[in-house]
């Protein structure tokens, strides 16, 4: 499940919406922006990863983001993980609850945000890591060139497993743009650990904003090469109050 969580983080967040409403959407990626002070964003993500004989799903992943002060937000999340086999019964359980902070770095050249997250052991055995898990992720967005923008994420995920420290790197780079309430993007995803090496994938997605404080997202990624990431379908919704 830890591997699937990392895949879910390696994606592009769409363009900023009106009045500072910029979703992260669990199952997609982190945007550089922080929630405005005093506002609450609720986000729900769904994912399905093809493992051949079964599909690993997150249904849903819940994320709450609250603007503490300018450029800082508090983050609480909880995934519901599951496995849907080709044969037999499906199983679901509560994964690892997480708490974190995001800091939107106040620079003018480009948007930069940094997230730190600590995940507790999974609430149900077999649906997440058994040890404390830490994530540090930086996301950026370059100034748009007309209707086109470049965004990306680079993160490190590690588990404190007693005497051993397991470290995995993940990242993405995406090119996207929008027309009115619709945004489109394509992306590259990379996932690296010392044992398995580099796994790569490419994908595309669309987001739709029918209202100023509401967004719907859909994304599909496929592996590249023999060691590519598993194919995955992701969907999400986000709203601000």
C-alpha cells in the first residue's frame, strides 16, 4: 500500500481557480498554494491501480486543509484502502491517518510550496505501513506562457522501520492549460527506490470547475517500459467552505 500511496502523490494539480481556491486532491498531487486563512477545503480522491490479478483501490482518500495564517495550512488525511481481486471477495480497511503542514513560499519568480507529513501506523493491519511514515514534498508552478503552464512535484518518502530507514523518491513534471472552467494536462511520473530502481509512467487528465468553490478531476496514467508503474485511474472532487 505504501507504493500505491507514492504513486498517488506523483501527479499534476490543475490551474488555480478564482479567489485562491487551489485544490490538491488526494490521489493527484500537491499544488504550491496554501489555503487562505480561515478557510477550509474538503477533498476526496478515488484511485484504481491495475496489479494484474487484482485492482488496488483507494475509495476514498479524505483530506481536510485549513488555512492557519498567511501562507500556512494544516492538513489532516485518512485513506480507505482496498483490494478487488479478479476472483473472490473484495476487502477494504482504514489506512494510515496523516497530519501535516504546507508552507507556500512567498517568492515572486514562481510558485513554490513545501509539504511535510507524518503518517501514523495504519488503523487496520494490512492496509498501510506498520511504522511511522514521513513525507517531504515540494511542488512548483512556473509562470504561464500564454494558455500553457508547467508544474511539477519532487518528494521523498521514508519509513522509520527500527534499525532500517526505507527511502523512496518520487516526482512528476506536467504541461497543462485551461479554457474557461476546463483544464487539460499531460505528465511524466517517476518513482525511484534503491532496490527496484526507476519506474516511469506517462498520463493525461482533465479537471472541470462548474462553480467557483468546486472542482472535479479525472486522470489516467500508464507505465513506460518493462519496469513501468502500474496503470492507474484516478478521480477526485474538491470544495471550499
